[in-house]
C-alpha cells in the first residue's frame, strides 16, 4: 500500500538523458532476459553513475568520443556497472565486442576471438575483447593476452571485482589503464529503478503497476550500491504484483518480500574483507564499542569466517591492551572457545561480549612493544649464551652457586642478573593505565627507581 502523505511515483524519464545520435547504441537483450539485462543502457549517454569516468568532459569519455579506446581494466564491486560500461564504451568507439568470461572461457575461445579480430582489423573494424571476471584467469591464461594487446589486434577491457594489483600479472597490468568503478550512489540507483518502471518496452511502463516512494527508498537502501540486485528485487516484486489484482502498487512490504535480507557487499578474499576487519580492529583499539559492533555485524551478516574475527580479537587483546587489563585476553579466548562450542548465530553474543569488553578496556601496547624489542635484540647479535648461574645443571658452570632463590628473600625478590653479559636496557616499560599502573610501580621499585617507601603494588603517581 502507498504510504500516507506521499503518492505513488508517476514514473517517467524526465531528467534522464537520451542517447546522443553520435553514440552508437549497444545490442539490447531480448524480452525474455532478466530485467537487469534488458535495462542495460543503450549508449554511453544512457549510463547512470560513474561520472568520474564518463561524465561530460571526463578524459575517458572524451577519448572514446574521439575514437581512442585503450585497453583497460574496470575494477569495482558487483552490480556497479562494469560490464555495462565496457559495452557502452565499445559501442561509442564503434568497435565490435567479443565477450569472454573468466569463469567459463579459456585460451581456445580467446584464440577464436583473436582470429576474428584479425579478420575484422583487415576490414578496418576494431575489436574489443571484454573479459568479465578477468581475475579468474590463471597466470598462463593472462600471459596469452599479452601479444594481442601489445600489437593492437584487440582492445582488452577486463572487468574484475578484485584488486588488479594482486590478481593480474605485472606484464599485463603494465599494458592496461586501471579505472576504479564506484558503488552506485543512492540517487543513481533511484534513477535506474525509475527508468525500469517507466520504460514501456524493456521495463514496466506498459503495466498497470506503480511504486510507492517509500518502496524505492527501501529498495535503494537495501541494495548497497548494486544495480543488479535492485533490479532483480524489483523484477520479483513486479512479477508478484502482476499475478494480483490490478492496478497494483508496490510498497515496502513487497520489496521486503523480494529481498529475504539486506545484501551486504563483501568479498571475503578481496578488499572488502581487509578494509572491514581493519575498521573493526581500529574501532576496538580506538575504544568505540558502537563502531566496533557495527563492523562486527557487517562481517557476520556478509558471511565472514567468525573464527577469523575471534583470532583477531585474541591478537588485539595482547597487542593493544596487554597488562592494562590482563582479563581482556581471557575474554577474547573464551569468546573463541564459545564460538567453537555453540557456533553462530548464538556465538554472536560471545563475539559482541568480547568486542565491547576490549573496546572499553584501558589500552596499552607496551607488552607488544617489549616483544618486538626483545626480538630485535636477538636478531641484532646480542650474546645468547645462558650465564652459568641460570643454567639447568649447576655443574656446567663454576659459579653456578651464584644463583639466589627469590623466595628466600623478603617479598620474594632479590636483585640479580638474569641476562647474558652485555645485554642491557629495558624492553618492557609499563604504561600508567589500568592494571599496568600497578605493574609499573612494582617494576620501578624492583629496578631501584623512585620507590620512596611506596608499596610496589600501589599505583604510580
């Protein structure tokens, strides 16, 4: 039902650009194709979004309109329009397009495409070889592209969701221009949905169906910049309405039914994985439990391995909290144990428990710094022989009896050397935060600094 105070959208193409006559339209999908395929822009002027690449006056657009299309990689998240943009660029450059998939096509299909490109080139027509999911090709498959890109037989346009710096071989990468394709903005998604509702041939303009503005808002908010997801959900909602009484209005409920749960844009092997865990750890380290819980929820909803999250919390408990709150490590390891015992979704409570505890704990990286300092001393050539009085067998050293048993002395402490001769300096220097303040006071007294009669277990002032 339409929401109160807001009428269903009267869809139309007002404000949306129409193709310029000098830009060749691309081949459109048939009437039985999915809505997302049918609604691919007919020309470069029809593309919505990615203004940083193909907006008026942008270098890529200007070059293509002048007939100069170079080999490139379009890198961006799913549903951001990489394949659509590649087809539109090829059409604008008046080039033939050969489509290959990194998941299903191999070198044999590439050879056939190259053979056709050679014949076409002799007739004065250029060929764009569009390799979708190019990161799926092996090193040897990517190698096979090099001579044909090098001599201009083909214009390679690769589309990938993975960072080309890691997933494309260096010789190929050096021959390509890398363009980053951004997730579509909410306004772009809204325009794409309206276009689909208004188009009487490719979309639903000829049907007696309207869409509530609140439904558009909900659909856009749930799609995370993914046009394919938005159009697929819209198609499901319209098809459900098509079986109902007419006229029909698509509301938020119909969209919610088409979307079982919000799509979370995430790639467990790519940049989303690394960027999100980075934001999570930095939020915990920065003592912001609310931000940390948000990133935790995103990772869990996106299907991140919860054991990976638990391991990172254990590392953080020692690296960033340490003796400022030694209980933090116990909480983190207990959360990991709870995860192994009960699994998700119930173990989400334990992960949230550990996340909020560690975020709110006093912070100290002094234990971690001490560890690296000790490693540096060993790696830097410090003497490694154990002094005779510390060895396990007293007979191995003439002065083995020099060892003094701490429990025979007041406070179970006696000043004596526990390091090889020549190994000096203090690796561990406690902070004045949390429990570590008491540790620091104790060490100050033991190291003979500024005790002034103060109890070793009293906080330092």
